[in-house]
C-alpha cells in the first residue's frame, strides 16, 4: 500500500502560503529552536514529507509564531481571496471576518484555508 505525504508545496497549499514561506520557516525555526517547525515524518532524497493528518499541527505552529497577534500583518492568500469574494457579495471587511470566525468555531476541524475555499465555493452557487 502506498503512503501519501505532503511535501513543502503540499504544506504551502494547505496553509494558503507559498512554498518559499515554508522553506523560510524551516530555515528560521530549525529543530531545537524555541519555536521549531514541525519535523517531517519522512525524507526522500533530501525532500521532507509530512503526513496529511499533521496539517492542523502545522497550522497551530504557525498561529504561535511571534508577531501573529492583533494586526499581525497581511492576511494569508486564502483569507485575502475569501475577503475579496465576501466583499463582492456585499459584506464589509468586519462582517466577513466575523462570519469567518463564526464558521471557524462551528468547524474547528477545518483549517482557515480550507474554510475560506469552502465559503468561496458557497458564494459561487
């Protein structure tokens, strides 16, 4: 039976960031550091791989990054796309963010990028 893992690109897509961001995090927060990036489950020819069920662990790791508090910089790509779609449907930014927070509470098993993609699809119907 073949086992499937997420490489750097798969992790990046799951989090709504670029693969460059994932490479940067692994370099800035190596194993043994105060806020080490989660170690891969496998390495194939030097390329890391994480089990898909570890995406939430990586999301939690990211949420704990220094500077991710209130006003913590530019929203990730998935949130930007969601905000754009929500505003096209007539919601203002605050309404859209409140709606997103409500859905995050309702569906804690979904990562923010997954939830944003799901909501955008609902907007299109």
